[in-house]
C-alpha cells in the first residue's frame, strides 16, 4: 500500500493531489485527485477527479468525510448530499458510465471555518480508493472489423479518432518535440476514454539509408511496428502515413520526379511488406498534407499528386496479403477542403476505380478565430458558416457518392496549454460542440489532433477535463451553451442583475445547480437573467478573479459552467525598453485580455498583418498575468514604423484600455492613454 500526498496550501489557493491506496477486491480500484482551486474567508471551490482503475462501472457514488466541519454548499456534475461530516457525491445522468482507466470529475463550492484540511480517504462504490487495483482486468479482446469490401463501415467504426501527434512524426525522433515515449498504457487509456481509432503520423526522413535501396532503419521500423501492434491489441483502428516527409522532400517531386518517386516507392514498399499480414483494422494514408514546390498552379499540383497517389495504391495492392483489400486513404492537395481540391481527388477516385479507398481532409476552423487575429475572439456566425460550409462540401463531394471521409486532423491551431488565453475557453467549447454535431450528422469520422495539448501523456489525464467532456458528449448528443461562460461583476459598488443568451442547440433548459428559479434567476425564452441578490451571494468577498462557478443544466449533453468574476478596469503604467524586449506594466485586477488593436497617428493599421488593426494574440502580444505585464513581441515591432502607435486593449469584461508607444529605431517608450 502506498499513500502519496502532494499539497500546496495558501489562503488564496490550495492544490492537493491525493493518491489513496487500495482494496483487495477483484477488478476494483480507484484514484482521487482533490484540488481546491480557490479559497477565501469562509468559502472555497474544490474540483474532484476520480479515475476508475477497475472494471467499467455504470452508476457511481464517491464518499468522504470532512475533518474540520466543512460543508458543500453548491455542486456541479454530481449530486452531493451530506449527513454530518460524511459526504456522498452521486453521478448525474450524463456521466454515470466510467470505463476502465477513464476519469470522471465534478466540483463544488463549500464553506469552512478555522481550517480547511484535505479529506484523508475516499471510497468509490464502497471500495476504498488506493491508487491500485486488486486483480487487473484482461486486455480488451479484439473485435472483428468490417469486411474489406465495406470501406464505409470501416471508416464509421473508426469514429471517433485521436492523433498521436508530435511523436513518431517529430524530427529527428520520438521525444524531440517534448512528448514522452509512447507506452501501451497510453494507448489503453485512449481507448478507455472512448476513442476507437488512432492516427500515428510517422516521419521517415531521418530513419532510412541512402539510394538506391533507401532501407528503413531496423530499430525505427520495429518501433513503429511495436506501437501499431499495441494499438491493435487495444482494439483500436490504426492509420499510419508518410508525414513531414511531405514538405521535407516529397514537395520537390515536380522538379525531381525520378529521385522522389524512387524514394517514395521504396519506402512504401517496405512499409507495405512489413504490415502485409496485419489486421484490416490497420489503414494506410499515402501522404500528410501534400504540397509541392516549383509548380505553375493548382492543375499541375493536382497532376503530380495524382501520380503519387496512383503509385501508392498500385504498389500496396501488389504487395499481397491483406494489402490487396486494405483500406487506403488519399488526401486532397494540402488536405484542404476547397471545392477545386475536392473535385480533383474525386477525379482520382474515378480513375483508380478501387472499392477500398477513403478520402481525408483536415479542419482547423475559421483562421482568424483559430489563431485569434483580426478580432476573431468569438465562436460567431463567420466561424459557424466556415464549419458548416466545409463539412457540407465534403459530404456532397464524397459521402453522397459513397466515398467515406476521415477528417484526419481537427482542432484549433492555437488552442495550446503552453499558450493559455489565446482562445477563450467557453468559445472553444462552443466550437468543439459544433464540430462534433456537424460531423456526426454528415457521417464524417473525426480524428482529434493532439500534440500534447489535450492529453497529459505522462499523468494520463486530460489537461482540461471539461474540454474532453464536451468532445465526448458531441459524439452522441448536443449540449446547450450560452453567450458567455463568464459574468463580470464590479469589485466595489452595487451589483446588478446580468443577462445571458442560452444556445439551446435542440435541448431544453433544466435548471441551474444550487440556484432557485424565480429567486436567483429567471428564464424567458432563451434569455437567462441572474438576479442581483444571487450574484451578490455568489461573489462572496469579491476578491479579484473567479469567486464561484455555477452550472447550467440542459436535457442532454454536458452542463454549461459560468464563472462569476469580480474585477476592476485594468490599469497600465509608463514603460521603456527595446524592440527586442518591451513589457507594459499592467494591473489586470481580475480581468483577462481578449485582443489588441494597433494604429498609427493617421488612423492606419500598424504592425504585422496590416490588413487588420487587430494583431495576433501571443505571436504579436502576450499577457503575463503572474508578472503583471503585457509583452509586445519582436515579431510585432519588426513591422512597426518609427513614430507613435496607439494600442487599444480589449478585455473580456468589456473594458477597453488605451496605451501609446513611441518607437525610434530599437528604442521604445510607452505611456497610458485615455480609456
């Protein structure tokens, strides 16, 4: 038995990971992470994550005891009751099922006096959580895949899919881009989280010999095979490809046809031979995001891609064994869904006349929203139109003609745990919900691009459980959302009622956990109004930042969380520096930065991307909340002319703050302007 307690305690925050150890019961076990995300005089917010280490369960309750008289006052994603110090959290309808190695999480607001110690023990369905399991469950048995002549059924069975990104595709090797070595436990965890397929991008460039044989390094090929075999043993469909080879050397094909084609065919022949007798759940994708240099336009691009795809299909089929009918996946040019590129791939399918082919495109959303430039801060009509238009074109071009489609990568480009705040969380959740729904009703299989920004592969936990919950819910149902997931309240003075618009998405409103309709809130059509009295109570002592979180429940999908935040208008101070290092002292006062405008004195747009006044978040500017600064990046100043530039900072509260900088060569000074 092993007990580990990691705790960081402060009056403002407490983060404790509690791993409690195990009961000797067959196929039963659990691990609990209890984190106090915020604490103030008399109150606190806690998040609880439970990992099921035993057999799958359908219906759960988690029990613990408070040692110092704490009380749960409001909970979300679980129903919480108490008898004295003993507390029981029970699943709600949408999170009752928890697979082996899967997580379920909930949270609550609580009250305390004196001290607020972490509970010392938890039990899940009567089993003490110990971080181990008495008798491990057997590995899942492989299911029988659809027949080789039914590519549509194969692609449907691959839904949903997940990418082992920035791993075997990393240059020069598996861990070069920051991810740990892949383990079978990781693949088992991915399967347990509900994924049915895994795309394993592979870059071969640095792992083969020279011409004429281009022999793949034995150790590298064995490593690829090991991970493929692990994934197949976990009952996952698997897709492998030539990944960054596309821009490292395949792109020179138009000007060096003989050399590139020889290398390409030698590599694919070795790969096809190695996996010739593998399960039909293994799928080959010819090239990732094909692109070419030195061409005269799209027609020539389409022609050279047709040649490479045709050679790929012919040599795989000729390699025999299971490859004669294996599902092969062909990309559009750039794996892009513009109509001309879809039409070109359709012409390839017609010419190849092979019944076991599928199409693939990638989708990273409406670009201004995907990177936060040009004021693209919200999931709005333009973002929705781009999503619906893309998926409609793909469906009409392929699915309606009987050709199955894999969206081989999807996400937003700049949603990244290393770049927090680029995409506002609630707006991202709306995007996730919509992608899942619109892909599902059009019969598209989606494979989430995860380079480490979603799943923490070392700890085998989602970096944001709520993000995973929204993705998972979208596979089968719609979730309601709202116009915002934040309500900003003044730190001082009177608090007034606040109104939000509910996006029902075909669901019905069910209530707000812990609040009373009519007293704490009213609903009229799609308009939700939170009363001044309720908001005053939820704001607590009105410390800067998140004071509490409420949860809006709908008839299906996951609840919508709304943070109640106290703030004052941010304030900035004079600064001096250089174009290589310039930081604006900023008191954020509970607020969060949304975007920044830059204009010259004559009103014209300043800096990079001068077609818009709104600069790119993180690339051109970056808030540092811990340091109390907004950084202006060298990439911003590289395209700023000498003179005065007015910066306008837009915050999520609605506050707008002006700041004026003056650039002279490499020297920069700044002073606050009028808001």
